[in-house]
C-alpha cells in the first residue's frame, strides 16, 4: 500500500477532481497524529534534554487536541528548569501533573477501537461517562506488530487511474512543504543493521520504508556493489 499514491488517487477521483482542476498548489503539509497517549509516554528526561508536547506524545487523542498540552508541558518544563537548573526530575514532575491527569482520563478510548468500531464506540461512551474511572487500562500494540508479511497479504484490486493533477510525485510534493536542510547536515536517521534491508526485510516485507515515507527519504538503490539502503536525508 502506498499512502501518498492513495491520496493523489483520491484527488483525481471523479468526485473531487472538478473541484481541484485549474488550481495551483501554493504550499502543502501533513503530519501524523501521535496516538499513543498515556500508555505510551516515553522517559521524558535525559542528560541535556527534556521532552514536551508532541515529542513526548501528549495529544488528547479523542479530542484531537494537543496545543494546550504542548503549552502546559512547556510551561511546566520551564518552571522545572528555573527551580532546579537541571533536566533530572522532569519525568516525575510531568507524570504527576495535570497534563498526565488529562491523558489518564481518556487512556482507554483509542485502544478500544482496536477491537472494532462498535466495541470502540460503546467503550468510548462508557469511558466518557465514567471520566476514565475504569479499573483497567487497555494496552496499545507496538506499531510494527501491525505489519503483515508480503506472503500473508493479498493486495485488493484498486482500479487506480492515471493522474493528471499535480504534484507529479513525492519529491515534487516535498518541494511545496518548504522544508529546509543544510546540505552538509549529518543524517539523523539511524538504521541499526542495513544488511537486513536487502535480505530479510526485502523478502518478507518488501521494504515498507520506501513506501510509507511521504518525502521518499528511504530508497533501495543498486550499484556495482549490489543493492543497499540509501537514506536521502
Ligand atoms: C491533523 C491534526 C489535527 C489537529 N487538530 C488539533 C486541534 O484542532 N486542536 C489542537 O489543540 N491540537 C490539534 N492537533 C494537535 C496539535 O497540532 C499538536 O499537539 C501540537 O501542534 C503540538 O505542538 P508541539 O509544539 O509539541 O509540536 P509541533 O507543533 O509539531 O512543533 C514542532 C516544531 O518543530 C519543528 N522542527 C522539527 N524538527 C526540527 C529540527 N530538527 N530543527 C528545527 N525545528 C524542527 C517542526 O517543524 C515544528 O514546527 C492536531 C494534530 C493533527 C495532526
Ligand atoms: S528497508 Fe527500511 S523498513 Fe526495511 S529494515 Fe531497512 S530501514 Fe527498516
């Protein structure tokens, strides 16, 4: 499945195309929503750094609201630095704060939908009525565990058409996002073992990173030395 292509196909669908034809893309952007919430909070302090806002995953997912959480955690973090002068202790302070209290109330709503729409809706009603007082906490699943092996997956017939609306491809699209990088910026994406990319990952998963990245950052290239992962960052 190619998320970028699916979105372009939607724009080129007979229902939407007449609305967009003749228009011009001035700028474009998209971002993923951080859904983990209360159960997925990482350790938010480390030597020289503290996580706040979306970098810590503080969005209230059922409300799709995170700016107030970002601001509150930012203010608390500033307060912590002013009081102690160090990052140590920030993790405990955030966990004991109103920011986490809010996330705790809604913690079971998003994972409830993993059991299906009807269960999810009933569960959301219950959790809202009880303000999250249920004595249980539903688990999140690890993201990678949702990935199917190519051998276990049959792609549905998609009937995708030839596209005529811009952008032409992912790179043309990234141009409209106006991202800026220094030419000599060190690559910040680290893959622990790139041998896996051309062996097990290629065979079992068909290199998913080459499809999910909207900027085409991950590429499998082939040269005299053979196939390898190239990170265009
Ligand atoms: C589709 C969608 C709808 C949403 N709707 C709402 C809503 O209606 N109300 C609401 O309250 N919240 C909403 N949210 C959530 C809200 O947008 C976020 O929770 C909030 O913006 C988080 O703020 P932040 O400052 O933590 O992170 P961000 O807003 O993500 O800010 C991080 C900034 O850092 C910059 N950055 C990243 N890397 C670097 C780097 N290496 N160097 C320099 N800068 C860098 C980014 O460009 C970005 O500007 C929505 C989110 C999504 C995805
Ligand atoms: S090809 Fe991509 S998805 Fe596969 S192991 Fe390498 S980095 Fe990960």
